[in-house]
C-alpha cells in the first residue's frame, strides 16, 4: 500500500487502485458467456407455446396493484435511461485516460450488465397488457433528453459515493417489487426482479469497495467528498422523470409516493443505507484526518438521527394520482 503522503491527486489514487480493480474484475463482473439474458425469463416467440405463455403472463399481471405497476414502470424508465449514466461516467476526471485501462473496462462492463435490466423489464411490461407503452416510451425519451446533474462535479470520489448509494437503493426497490409480485401470484415477475436485484447488489458491493480502498490512501479527501454528497442529498437518476405534458420532475414525486405507500423504497430506507455505509466504511474509526475532514465526519455521524427525526414526521402519501403510463 502506498502511504497517504505520496497521494497528491485523485489521478494518482485511481492509478494506484487500478491493480486492485484488474485483479478482481472477474468477481466484480460476470462474463458475457455466464450472464443471464432477458430472453431467458420471457416467452420464446419461436415456439408454438408462445401465445399460451403470453396469455398466462397477462393473466398474472392483472393481479398486480396499481401502485405496484406504477413503481415497476418508474423503475424500468430509470433502467432504460442507462446511456445517460454511462455518458456521465465518461465525463469523470481521470477514469478514461486509456480505453483499455481497468476503469474504462469496469465502466463498459457495468454498463453492459445494467443494460439488460431495462431490456427485460420493458419486454415484460409490453407483454403484460397493463401499460400504455407510448406514454412509457415518451417518459424514457424525456429522461434521457433532459439529462441530470447528480452533484458529483466530475469527481470520481463523489461519484463512487453516489453509486454506492444508488445501487444499494435499486437493489432494495427491485427486491421488494419482486416480493410483492410473488404475493400477488406473479412468480415470473418476482424472478425477473430477483435477478436484477442480484446484479444491483453485486454492483453496490463493488462501488462500496472502491470507496473503502480510497479511504485507506486518501482518507481526508474521501471524507470531505462523502460529506459534500450527503449535504446535497443523494438524488435518484429518475429525479427529472416526467410524462407527456407534465412539468419536469413532477411525475417523479408521484412515483416516489407510490413506492412509499407500498414500502418499496421509503425515507427510512434512505437513512438505513447511510447507516450501512457508515458501518461498512468504518467512518467512526478512520484516523489521520485533517481538521476539515474531522468536522465532515462529525456531520456524517450525526446525520442518520437527524434524518430519522424528519422521517418520523412525514405522513404516508395518499393515493391521488393517475399515471398516463397505465391503461
């Protein structure tokens, strides 16, 4: 391990970590040959049984609640906007010096794995008969076209805090949608969501590992980046989601209301994720911090209790909104 004093820039830190990244790439990513594909979990249009299988899929989808369908659509739009996320990563300083370096390989591999999620959910929704696909597609195009600012300022340290949080949140959301789907009798959708949640969980572990390694060699700067992201609050990629004729971001609020009512993703989950990151990154026990970084740690350690006090006062949103997505 290089001593912290030798690390004078983020670029040097990332170069130092590239060996760790390459050595573990085989566990961080699955090979294309070993990966599941969307076609594995949907009716095969080449077979004579295709229409019977689609009919059964549609029958089971009818048992899904309105809120559950809305949340599933919102999750899918988020996944479908993946090209935006990769473009954002390629803007990060120091991560793409060479298209063959470890960081560039990771970004491409992560993107390729994530790309399957939107493909699979999109096809399920199309076959389900529950969705106005044109309205859904309009929202997806809006989300990609409008772009977004995650507050990372082209900084890989802040970006890794964001992705650690976001990947953990999507794991929770997909896993719980799958559980609710099974309760509603849709085992096929449950399995689909479970496979996607598994990917998200693995990706979250990788990004959390990046941050953990950075804390070992550049603790003060990493702590300041963590604090900055938490002061700004972690904004989900679908924050600017909207429907045709609806102001940017308005639809996202209704989507999160539905998720809150179902318990798919709540304000308490946001705080629980923060608690997990504080524990996994051993924030309380990091040594050698500068004065500003020590103050940043104090802010981070006190934040979960502050967030819980706010969450306890928040009422469960009532069902009021009708999405254009749902027929």
